[in-house]
């Protein structure tokens, strides 16, 4: 197992639970640091096993809420066709 450098540890703290984008300066390859909880949520996408899209519904709902879609002002978009 590779351990975090001090700068990576600080980046993880600054991004407060969000994936942290890191770049290998030699190869210019981009990687993401994820918590083990985040990795477990997306692991099914990486596996060769059959995938059930409904497993992602709670994560999609949480992500949409964090992006502001749960804001009552967004209800106008639900009624867009009624106008």
C-alpha cells in the first residue's frame, strides 16, 4: 500500500470528502484519490459482473441534491412544459 504524502493529505482535507485529482508530473497521467467508502460505491462500475443501474439511484440523488437540484426554486424546471 502506498501512503499519502503531506500535500496529498492536505488536499484530501481541503476537498472535504470529494475525490481529489492528482497528476503524475513525469507521465502527465491524471489519477483520483478516493476514500474507501467512495471507491466501494463505484466499484460495481469497474467490475466485470452484471450491473444493476438501480444500485446507483441513491448516489445519483445525493449528487443531484449537492448540486442544488433539491432547491425548491428548481421546481420551475419540473413545470417547464406546462408554461
